[in-house]
């Protein structure tokens, strides 16, 4: 599938979830706690200028996905929890081909939208029930389902697996 | 399995080598692939990155110490730095670092330094100069350690990469050489296969050559056998001619008044010659069968008559030896059957002859039955001496008899049973026997013979021919080198009313034919210098009458492709010696016969034969019944006149008396020969009778004898008997007429001179 098809599919998803009648109730509230994530770029719903900011509580309102897998950076099989990235993007009405994910230390990973549509890629918030802290890839960690898809164990995907995520730019 | 075993060792070894090298190459290739998936390769880059980031984060934190006032921001920076340590210690990266850090123990040092920093950050209330100093003091060793880690990592990875490269290189070389070896082995195997194929082709070629040689030698053997048969036939044939002279002369001798011992000698000569003739006839028969010249008839005949005649023939001999001879036909044997009665009779007579020959007392019986599947079973049982087991297998072999003593005691050619077996198998049947020494034997044969169709009585082909008279006075040329044959031909042809000239050689023939044209040329094939073929070819090349004149070959040979060669040389016909006047007559009629074929009155037109129409004329002879002798003249007066011209009347009378005494013997012999189915014998005797009759002017008797002679070859037994009866019937009236002529001639003066001249014109 090419990028246009992905955009179209995403757009359809977004328009279905955010019908005008519900626009008010579904519009993005203001974060009350520490801001964990800031989404910018081609998004429709915002709460701080042209950006959408999320605190931990807001992220928890999104459906939590459980991903149990090995990773190249942890020992043994671990259980991660967090929203699917495509759910996050739906929440902000994102419309683009690529995500530019920026970490707290300035590292930047580029993720094609197709990755988050094809795979259940999550924004992990906890490991084995404990919230992720900065020392342990926290607070947010882009995590691919490595065990489900062994072919994801490549350099490319490892560079896309950004930890200590702070910002996502959709374009 | 047999095929597999036939492959040579080198081929098997070659194939095994190819397989071995192929498997080795596969293993090496597998190793290369597996190598590329090793840890250093997969996370090598990550490790460098992680070490570098640790170092960089540490330096950044130290740089921030002086600039930043916000303690929280600094804490986050520290947290980020700490997370780097965690990454170094966990997962695949952690594993690789343990290997890199094996000796230097940098990571534990970094971890403890990090813990010191952690404690310092934990206890920090606010950021002042003193705390900045202490933090810096703790950070500096960390940076130092992290720098060393970066260097160690790079060194390790570099070394690992080099090792890896060398190993891979080695594997690649290995793979290449294995591939090379494999190609070499394949090349060898291919070469072996080629050589194998070449050797196979060579051996096939050798086999082919061998096969051709075998075929050639088989052909040669076959040719030699045929040549032998031909030789036998020729020799037998050649012997028979003088033998006939011996028989005839001894017969003449017996007819003269002789003293007792001379008479005994004459009898012995006669008997010996007769036996010899029998043997020769056997051999001739055998060689004819051997060379595939046996032809079977398919005519209707009465089996009962055949059996009875055969038994009757042997009755006197059996009675002489005191043996009872009986025959018994089963009720279901059909009255008439279809087949070759002559050959059947020959077999039966042979078996009967043997049975009587070897039986001293007791009985001989013939039993005949007919099975539902149309097979005739004839068995001949005797109470004779029997045949021992040792003799058994030799019995049906040519020229072999039971044992040597048999040959001495009983004589015979040893061909009788062989001929029987060949004849029976030619008829599609079998001949067998059982025997016990001292008790007797039983020979039987079984042949498939169909029931005859209801008789229609149209035996056209067997009817004798009546030729229309020839245009008399034809000029004929006989090319023949043998003086006797010259005379025979001259006499016979003159008898047929022709004028004959003789050429004694091919050269002479070519010379004579320069002159006036001949109506027909008889050409002997075997002549010295110029043979008949060559003379014919030369004649045919000429522009004059010689190109068209009928040329008839005369030859003693009866085998091979002579006939075809004659036609190819340009001859029109082909006669086999000895010449018979019937043959000659038929030939003359065929080639220069009279124009009017319905008349039997002698034509006066001597030039008819020179017309172009001679080819088709007289080719269809008139057929008439053998016994219908209506107003045929009994005497040939011109012959008698001629005879009278050369002999005194008294001598003629003597001759006639000798003839009168001889004839019963001749007729008896003829009857015997007919019953025996000895075609050649019949022909010989009939020919003899004919010759004698014609020379005495008994033209009706001669004609009957001629009919018998010419019919002997083809006609069934019944018909020959009928012809013989006709011959016998006309004999005494003819002799009476002859007596009358003799009486009459002795009273009147001779004036045949005039009549002869009037005939010749």
C-alpha cells in the first residue's frame, strides 16, 4: 500500500471517530499534570496553539495495549503497556506520511505511518506493571512487536524504536 | 542393478567426488550465512553508538553544570545519562559489552561512579558552587571512564571485524576452491561419460561388423548348400541319361537269343541299372525338395483307390516272402479328399516298402482313419526286426540308414524316410514311429486333408493337347556343339516336318545366319568360346531378320536364374534337355505355329511361320479327350516307307517282333511307375515307348505315349491310368495294321519316292 492509501485510510478513521455532533465532547482537553507528550504538525485537534499536549492521565484515556516481547535492550521477555500509536494519532486527527519522533536527549527517529498501521506499535508507558522512568526508556517508549514479527529485528526498526519520547511531529 | 554394476569404477568415483564437493560447498556457504548473523554484526553498530552516547551525555552534563540553574533540568539530564548505563548493561548490547569489557572492567567502574553521582543528586537541595564542584569532581572520572569505554569498544569491534573478515575470506576461498574442485570433478565425469559412450559405440560397431560377417558366412553356407543341391540334381540328371541307355540296351539284349550265362549277365546288368535308376530318382527328388522346388498339387482323389492300389502293388512281393498284407479303412474316411495324391502315394509306398523289406515273417497292415478336424492318419504296422534306440535318431537324417549293416543287407539310398518326412511336412503334417526291437514297428503320418467338393468333372488342365499340324518345311537352325545332341535334335525336328541346319559353335551360328533367314533358332547355352547368351545378344543387335527371329534356349541345367538370364539376353523361350518331341512341338507351335489353329490337316503353307503373326498364333491348343481317337491314322506311312527304304522288309518284320515282345514288359513297368507315383520314371518310359512307336511308324501308339509323357508331370494318378489304358487299347489294332502293311508292302512295288516329294513341297 502506498502512502496515499494510508492517508486516506487514516482520514476515514479519523472522520468516523470525530463526527461533528461529538466534536465538542471529543475535543482535546487541557492537560492537568506534567506534559509527557507534545504532538505537532498536520493534526486537527489541538489544545495548545497548533499543538496537542498529553499528560499521563490523558494518555491513559486511550485504550491500553499490552505487548509482551523480547527487545534488544532488555533481558528476557517483558510485558509493556501503553496506547497504540495509531490511536494517539487518531485522537489528534493526524494526517501525514511520516512521524518525526524526538527524544528528551534530542535523538530523532523517523517512523513511516505505514509502520503504525501495519504493526501494533505502542507508546509503552510501563514495563512489567511499573511506570517507565527516564532511566528505563521512560516515560514513553516506541515499541514494535518484535516477538510477533521476527523480521522487525533489523537496524532500521531499532533506530525507529525511540525511547524517552518527548515530541511527535506529523507530516 | 545389472546396469549399475556395469559402470566403471572411475565413473563411480567421479560421481562420488562431485557429490562430496557439492555437500562441502553447501556447508561452507551455510557457515558464511551463519557468520553474518553473528552478534557483532547485528548489534555492533548499536554498541558503538551506546558507548558514544554515554560519553557524550556525560560531557554534556558536565558542560551544563555551570550554565544551568534549574536543578530539575539537571536531574533530567542525569536521568538521561543514567538510562545510558542501563542500556549498556542489558539486552544484546549488554551481552556484547560484557565481552568487550572482559578484561578492563570499565562498566562496573562506570556503574559505581554513576551511583556516586546518583547519591549526590539525591542529596542535593539546591545548586550552589560547592555542589557544582563536587558534582564535577564525580563527573570527571566518569567521563574519563566513558572515553576509555568508547576506545575499548572501537578497538574490540575493529578487531572483531578484522577477524570476521579474515574468517569470511577464508570461507570464501574455501567455497571457491570447493566449487573449483566440483567443476573439475564434473569435467572428469563428463570426460568419462564421453569415453564410455565412445567405447560403447565402438563395441556396437564391432558387433555390427561381426553380425555382417556372420550373415555373409551364413549366406555363403546357404549358397554352398544350394550349389550342392544343384550339383546333385545335375549329376543325377546326367547319370540318368546314360543309365537309360544301359537299361534300354540290356532290355534289348534280354530280348535276343542268348546262352544261359550271357542271359544271366544281361539280367544282372538290367537289375543293377534299374536299382541305380531308383537311387538316382530318389536323389533327384531329394535335391529338388531341398532346393525348395517342391510344388504340391491340390486335386480331388479317391483315397480308397490310392490305398488299394498301393497294397495291390506290394502283394506279390509280400506273398513271395510269406507275409500277410492287409489294409483297413475306418468307416468315417471320406470317399474323396483334396490334396496331392502322387506325393501321398509316394510316402505310403515308401513306408510299405520298408515294412516289407524289414519283415521276414508275420504281417504288415495299413490302417487309415480320418479325424473330425480334417486330418488323415495313415499308419503302417509290421512285425519286423524293429528299430533300436540308437538307430532311432538317425532314421530321418539324409543319407543315413538304421546302421551300416542295414545298408549292406538291404541297400537303398537312405533317402526314403527323409523324403517322406519332407513331403509330409510340406503338406503340413507329421510323420512318426514307435518301434521295439524284435517285435516290429509302427510308422504313421498325419496330414491335414480337406474333404473334396462334390465332383464337377472339369479337369481341363489335365487334358492332353492336340496340336494343329505345323506348316511343314520350316527352316530351323540348331546351334549345338554336342554331336549326339545335334543328331537328336535333327531327327526330332525332321520328324515334326522341319528342315534342320546345324551350327556346331557360336561362331558358325553367326556365320550361317548371314545367309537366308530361319524360322526359328534353337540355341544351346553351354558352348565353348561363344556361349548361347552371347550369340543371342549379337544376333539381336543386327538389323536384319535376326533381330526378330524366335530364339529358344536349350539347356541341361534346371536351377538358378537361367530362365531369366535367357529372356534378358533376348531369347523367347527355354527348353530343358533332354528334349522331348512334345516339348519341341509345343515350342514350334507357340513360335511359328500355323495361322489356322482349328484345323488339324497338315498345312502346305511353308511360309506361315515367317509372318509377324506367329507370336500369338497357336498359343491356345485345342483340347480333346485322351480316349477320343476317332479317325486318327494308326500308321505313319511315310515313316514306314522311310524305314523300308533303309531296311529290308524282313528286318522290319524282325524289329516289329522284338517290339511286340517288349511291349508287355514296358506297359507293366509303366503301370508300376504310375502306381508308384514316380513321375520321372513314367516320363522316361513313356518317352521310350513313344520313340520306339514313332520309329516303327506306329503314330497312334506314339501319340498316346506322348500324351502320357506330357501328362505325367501334372495329371492325377487316375488320369495317367486312363491314358495308359488308352495306350494299351490302341496297341494291338496298331500292330495288326502294321502286320497288314508289312504283308501288303511285301506284295506291291515301292513308290514312296513320289509321295515323299509331294509332301516336302
